[in-house]
């Protein structure tokens, strides 16, 4: 019994020693953690310095007189277009142009086999010679009869008959000559020539094929030709455009100038004039078809191309201009970043106008004294301070030089009704 009791007491003593060691280890770990936290508190890294203000360039808007424009979208169309069709039937024996060439009026395009028409012309000329021979015989008989009338050797009826023969002979000669001219025209029509100057399409018939001639659209279509200098630009305008044109015409003003920009161009380099408005407005849309005319000496402009057109809508007006790159897009509105009095960036909503000489017209929302950020806009955010340096806004001379070097002269056109 005493041995059991001693054994139990020994086990209790072992457990107490183990618990003491664990408790002492935990205390040591806590002490180490507290010491590490105290070291961090006393050895914190210094706070990072704030970044310096962004460098931007500011300038007041350029103030100048610009012409007021109305914007339209339209497409180019040929000033004349012709479908080339033969006047006579036959076999094509020659094509004398390359597809897409520029052809001149009267240039030979196709040749139709002339041999049947040459034979018909020779026959007509022979018939004409026979008619002239018959007429000469009739005139000789009438002359002899007239000499016998005084001697009463021939009756008046026979003389009248001879006169009728002469008149019939004259009519036969006239008919034969007309037949010769007809066959000569057919012979001439075997050479199909360009009726206008312009750019020709591809050939629709190759040599060796039989074609049908005729009037109107009954003949076979050989090709088409579009006159491209001058060229038309067609668009749909509002009723206000028609009224404005009517009042300008009544006041004796010159045709309104237009400028056109193509899809891949940054400026309005193509110059022309308003040439025509239709004789009525579309009752469904309330618009009227208009047309401008432009010179196109190098045939660069092609029918079917789209373009953005601006039409002079009056005299000049005072406007504020800024670089187009300075305009920001804020969801559905346009803004400009300006420098506030406190040196911080302010976003101003603005209404945009057209681009003139590489600069954007600002119709409203901007004051002439505002300092617009024209460089460094990527680093400038509304509400943040910036380091500003002064700049200057000037028209883009490269746009003017390119337009002057490549743009044709204004078209010689009048306003038609």
C-alpha cells in the first residue's frame, strides 16, 4: 500500500514539473513577442514623401474671327455619266483602251467588224450612181422634147410625162443619196468612240462577241464613263438651308463656299461652291437635296466616296480656339482643364465648334482669360496642384501648307434653281 502511494506521489510530482516548464516557455515566448513589437515601434521606417506637382503648359485661348459653318455629310457623284452602247449590231474585233483609263471625248474605244457595212455602203453608192444615170437620161429626153414643142412635133402630154420622169429621177437620186449617207453612218458607227471625257469603267464585252445595236437601252452595254472634273457632292440639308440660299440669291450674293473633309483627313482641304438645290422638300423628312461642285483635276475624288462638308452659313464671328488635343471627354460631355487661381486643376464643360486651321473652336463654357492646359494633360487631374509654365496657342501652319499645296481652286459655279 505504501509503495502504491509513493508511486502516485511520484507521478504527480513529474506532472507538476512538466506544467511548470510549459508555463515558463509560454511566458518566455510572450516576452519575446512583446520585445519584438517594442523594437518595431522604436524602429519604424520614415513616411514616403509626397510626389512633386505635375509640370504642365498653360495658355489663354486664341481669339480671332472665323467664318461660321454648317456641317453636313454626303457623298460624291459624277458630274456626267454615260452608258456606252453600240448603234449597229455585229462582232467586236477590237478594244482600244485599258480598264479604268482616263479617256478623251472622241477617243476610239471599240471596233465592230466593218466588212458587212462596207459592202452595204458600196451597194448604196452603186444604186445612187444608177439613179443619177436614169435622171440624166430623163433630163436629155425632156430637153429634146422641149425643142420639138415649137414645131408641134410632140404632144403636150408626152412633154408632161417626160417632166414627171425627170422629177421621179431627181427623187430617186435623193433617196439613193440618203441611203448612201445612212450606210456611211452605219460604217462610222462600227467605231465606237467616247462621247465625253472622263474615267472609263471595265469592258463588258471582249473581242469576238456578237453585240446588238439599237436606240436607247436596247443595245448591248459595252462600258460606262464618268465625268469627274468637275465632280459633284450631294447631301441632304434642312429647310433652313433652302431659306438661307433663297435669301442669299435674292440679295445678289455669290454662291456659298463649301469645304469637304475625307474620312482619313484631318483638315477640310477640298474647296468648292454650292451649285444646286432641289425644287422641293421631302415631306417625310423635311429635308432638301443639295449639291456642291468641286474641281477634281487629278481624279482623286471618286463617285460614291463619303465626306464631311461644311457650308458657310454667314459672315465671320469672334471665336475662342484651343488645340483639339486639349479637349477631354467626360462621359457624354466635353471638358477643358484650366488652371484655377489656387494653382489647382479645374475641369470646365465646353461646347465644341468646328476645327479651323488645326484648332478647335469653343462655342461656350470658356472665357478669354482662362489658362487652358495645353500640354501635360495626362498627368493633370481635377483638384490637384500643378507646376505651370506659360505657352502660346497658334494656328497649325502645317495644315495650312498642306491644304494650300494640294487643294484645287474653287469651282466656277453659279447657284441654280
